[in-house]
């Protein structure tokens, strides 16, 4: 239930009720917002808002480090997942998960959301108090509708304990809705990939790219997946409890938490978010089957939508397509052909239909993994690999018919621009989120199709705007500090 308040409504409240609705108790007993809030799937009129209640204000980053076991030992545990062995090999004797570095336990309680357009605080919306779902890792989501296009909204969330009336914590945030479909607007965006708690470049705060992106003030942000690595050590997340531990730990990092609180975001998934490298149906990870890994991501740890793919118009000149690369895929090991797929028939039909129906000047396909590549010969998990040749050619034959169409992708740990000469095919690889995470390609292996290659961490940004009345788009690669390392500009054709 949502209630619309005006200042007159608030003034008519009793002084006690007014204070309870607007003030924060000085008590420090929680519950708190140690994981902040995230938003997702924004369009002109709707958005999803996510939060989680925590026992403490911050994760215990001073806790005991996990024991780092070998990949060989992990694979042994994954094949014969004895739960005691999973924990005893990774947690020191005499300790348990509550003692470990990054532990951020959830807490029961209630949450409330208040929001309004940034320049219209008179007509604010206040939701009813809702209890977080203990079975969903103490999370709660609000599905906001009837929003106005091209607006920045201020949000504030409140928490209180069960049976309590005093507010125990609060948190400000904001998000922006896309401008109207016919609006001529300058749009700035950032796209990233491949994070890992162990490979963060600021040990105290998280990944440096977040304050770097904040300085650019993007209208929206896309994480293409591999947001956290379930199959990397300290710990290997071979149980649901350990998977949640890793999600809660990385979402507690100050750089990530602050950025997500304040920027319109789209979160995609890839293989490591679900379990094993190159995961697919039937490739379970320890005590977490593939389908459960998808469910934890889609329904619990991130803002939820009916479909995990979407197209969003950002004004007259720009439209994006966010596609799903895990939920609908075949097994990598089956022979290539018309039935083998990553996208699935329903998603492909949707993609073809919505692109054909679009009159946006520039179109950007955002994928969790490459289509053009090039990629390493040993890989067999994405559309740039030879064992997905049939579907790649099907999709690329369609893209070749489009004008002013571009691809941005994650997954690969190096930054690049690929252009196939004689075609309109351009692909921009974001690169990994830190220098420590970069690799997998040699800087010396500069192919003819490469228009830019950099085996370092960073992120991709873009600007769509009209220059002297002519629409133009720029794609810009940055290092982790935000320094521009490559810029390519395109005018409308």
C-alpha cells in the first residue's frame, strides 16, 4: 500500500506521529541498512528498489580471514559436497562463519520507503511498513509505478525492529527515470564488468572505478555480470549460506554501496554469479544447483523484474537492449546447430521485433559476454566462440542490416574495440573492474580487427548528444582512476 502525502497532510498529524514519521531514533540496536539499497530495471514510468536489513551498520571487515584452499581441493568438494568439509577446509579451527572477514548478518524488522521528485517534495509518496523476508536473506523490494519520465527522484528508506515504533536507521538515495521517447536529451552512461572482493583495488572501500564514475555523473549504469565470483577462494561459495555471505560482503563495501544508492542501475548476471565458470543447465556448483543460483540472483539479491531482459528508450536519440545470457541457454557441450542457443528463441524473437520497431537514432546492445570477440581458442561459452557459430551468425546477420547499431559487452578481462572491416559491426569490451582482475589476453596480440586493445582494468562510458543539430555518440574507455585511455566518436549515418 502506498499513501500520497502533502505538507497539509503532514501538518494535520499529531506532533508525536509527525516526529515518528520523519525522525530517527538515537538507539543503536538496529536493524540497519548495512547493504544499502539498489535499484533496477528503470524505464520512464517504473523501477524496482531493493534493500536488506542487517544486524550491524557495517560488515565485520576485521574478522578472521578464510583459509585459501587450492582449486583442486575445491573441485573435489564440489563433486562430493560434504557440507562439514566445505566449511572445515575454509574456516580455521575454533571459528565459524560469524567470525569471518566480511560477515554481514541479516536481521528481522520492517522497512518503509519515502520518495518524491527532487523538485517536488510537497507531493511525496510514503509506503506502508513492510516486514523483510527472512527466507529471502532479510531483503525487501518495492515495485514503483506511475513515475514521471525524465525525473530525478529522491528516496529515503527507514527501518525499525519488529514490534517497535522507533526508527532505527535511515538512508537517503536517488534515481533518475529515462526522458520521454521524443525528448532530445544528452545522455551519459557507464558500463562495467568483472568484480571480485579479493581483487578490489582499495582494500578498505572497494573498487576505485565507483568514485571515478561518480565524477562523470552518468544518467545510468550497467553492470554486465560477474559481479562476484562464487567459484573463487576465500571462500568458495559451495553452499547457499556462503553464496549469500559473498553477496552481502561485496555489497557492504563503501564505494559500491554509495554508488548504488544514488544511480539508476541495471544489473546483469554471468556465469560466476551463478556458480562455476561457464555455467549452464546441469552444471551445478557444490550444493547449489544451476537453477537455484539463477533464482538467488534474480529474485533475492538484486532488483527483480518479470523478465531478465529489457529494452529502454533514453530519449529520441538512444535506445538500449539488455539481454540475458544464462537463463535460456543450452549446455555448452552439445553440438552446434539451430537448436543450440544462448539467448533462447523467445528472447531472440523479442530482440528482432523490438529493434525493427525502434526509430531511435542510436541503438546499443549490451551483453554479458562478447559476440565479435576475438576470444581465446579454448573458450566455448559465448557467441564469439566457434561452438556457437550458428546462433552468432544468425544474430550478426540481423545486426548488419541495422544503422547506427553498436555492441557493448563484459566478461572478458581486457578492454578492446573490435570492428569488422566492410561491415557496420562494432563491439566495445568494458574490461575488468580493477587492474588486478585484468588478464587473459596478451597486449602484444593486437589483431587486425582491434581498433583498441588494453589489458588493464577500468570501465566504459558513453555520451549521446546532438552537435550542431546532428546526433552523435562517443564511446570512451577509462582506467580505474577515470583517466580517458581511448575515445571513439560516431555521427548519425
